[in-house]
C-alpha cells in the first residue's frame, strides 16, 4: 500500500517561501491526480492545489498566484512551491488524491508563517 510522507515545512516570516515535498513509498499510478491539502487549527482540511492527469492545475482562490504544484513521477514525488507566504497560510499540509482522498494520510508537515 502506498504511504505518503510530507516534508519541507517550517517557521517563516511573511513574504518568504517554502517548498513542500511529498514522497510516496510506492508508485503513484501516473493516472492518479495528486493534490495538496491543508488544515489550520480549528478548521476543516481543505484542498489548496491539485495537478490533474491532463496537466491542468487547480489552485484555490487564497493561494492562486502564489503557490505552484508539480510532480516527478519517476521519483514518486509531488511538490508544492509556496511563495509570498501569509500568516493565514499557517497550517499542517498534506498530500493526497483530489478531491476525494483515497490514499492513507501521511503525517503532514507544519507550516507556520509569523513575524
């Protein structure tokens, strides 16, 4: 069974950047779309970015223009480049299939944006 492990989070100041990485222990079929979710304290987990199998990218309105999602199938890896980070981006970030997560959730990676 595929296991997902997210990394790359940390504490940054507003305006700075982070690159998150999601590595799958097994092969993610290339026909699986992949996405990034986040869960802020006291809020539900939400999908913020997705890369569909036809190459189409989805970005939620709060992150549009600042985040970029990409994947490397050869490395079973999905990335989330986050630029111009804001305090409201603070959350635990997870990867999984969009819109319905069908893979076991990984531990997530904490992103904290604070001055």
